[in-house]
C-alpha cells in the first residue's frame, strides 16, 4: 500500500512529564493500553517542523513547510507501540481539516512560529503558539554532534514509535503506521518553557504548570512516511 504522506520531520523537541494514569485512561482507543515506563504514565509536548511535505505524492503549494506542536501520550496494542494525541496544532486550517477529516485526529489551526539557530557546536529550536489570547513558548538548546541513544534509554522510549492510534467517528479503533529511521539526538543543555497548560489544553492539565520535566529530548529527525489508516 502506498504512503498517504511523506515529509521531513526535523529538530523535534520532546518535553515529557509524568502524569496520573487516570488522566489518560479514558482517552484510550478500544484495544489499547497505556505504554508505561517503570510503571508510570507520561505525556510529551512535542514541537517540530514539517518540511518538503507531499500528500498522495503531491507537494501542495503553501502546504509543504510548517511547524506542528502536539501533546501526546504513549500506548500499545499488543506488541505495537505507538502514541495517541490530546491535541495537535498547525498554522494551516487546510492541514488541520485534512488530518481531522481523514484520520479524525484532534487538530486545530492556530497562529504559530518556529525557528532554528545553529552554530558549529550548538543548535537551538524555538516554537511559539498563540492560543487563548496568550503566547506560549518552548525553547530547547542542544550541543553537537548528535548521537544514537541505546534502546533501553528514556530517550529511545519517548522518540521511537511506529504507530499512531485514535478513535474513528464511530468510536472504533483507528491506527496508522509511521515509518522512519532511528533518530539521533543532541545532548540537551537548556530547556525554557513558558506555557499555560490550562489555557492551551483545559483545566485538568493545570497539574503540569509547576511540574518539572521527566525527560527532554532534541531529536534530529528524518524523512517520515505515514501510511493510510486501518480500522481495528
């Protein structure tokens, strides 16, 4: 089966927090369970750039390069490890409508900005999101060169997943495969987060307002292929 989408996902900042399992369990699609690490459940705020995007083999003008910010959590279905999304932001209403219409993903369009600064020895990525009349910012700085973490590491656990899981409009399971080579990461030197969790995601997420991240990863990224959705 051919791919639905191909793109380069680059400079992915993943800021991860422990959360109570009950915050996520009611969001689980049918047949899935939380993918816990050391018995704990996690969510990650993920900010990155889509580049050279092609949908069904076509690079649509004005829709090839754009940022995304999502809040995701970790699930499994048998041996299939993947993620579910609480919310995904992109700057384009067309991209949001397409993803929501085809995959029933919780996309929203919002004003956004991203930029990357690189020197010989460092890389800094910054993303800004305007929601609820406020500007929210995440910035991560890493050092070069990038390296490949071990498969038992926390960095590997949070960055490497082959499946996206969700619910169809009828409430049934929807899943889709996401394929890319294993990502290298930059050693993280600094993270700055100015984020109103309740304003962006709702009052229940205010528990993260004063929380310290469990893990911060800055992944180099790669070409990614997203395959058509499957039911069940």
